């Protein structure tokens, strides 16, 4: 069962990336960003679609604990930034809570994956 965790974690990141690339407007609504024109949609596709797909492919293609650890650091770093932003900006929470939870869950799954894949 635990052998599936790395595939599940990277697969979830891949799905998020594909959705962000395919439907940037929907992804923008979920994150409170705007995809008003071609540049906005392009940036959403690049930052959320391309980066998430790249992270997932690196994890799946290499199966490397280091790839999963870096991916975990990316998502957990994002969660930390959201928490710091909530402390600095009024009104960020509760709106940022869904994204924070996604970052924490994916970061946790990716960190667990890195731990599972380490050399015995």
C-alpha cells in the first residue's frame, strides 16, 4: 500500500498542473487570482500548470527521493508563505484556507514519499 504513495502524490500534482494549464480561469477563481486576458491566462498556465507538471514529471520519471523532497519543500514553502501572509495581511484567511490545506496535504504526501523512497 505504501508503495503507491509516491505515485499518488505525484499524480495529484500532475492533475492539478493539467487542470491549471487546461482551464486557467477556473484555477484563477479558486486561488483569488485574475485571468482577465491572454497574459493572465498565460502566466497561470506557466506558473501553476507548467511548474506543477514539471514537478510531477521529475518525481515520476526519476523516482528519486531528492526529487520528492524538493517537491515537498516547494509545497510546504508555499504553505508557510500563506501562513506568513495571513499574519501580515488582514482578510487572507479564511479565503486562503483551501489552498493552504492543499499545500499542506501535498507537501506531506511528497515528504512521506521522499522518506519511503530513501535507500534502506
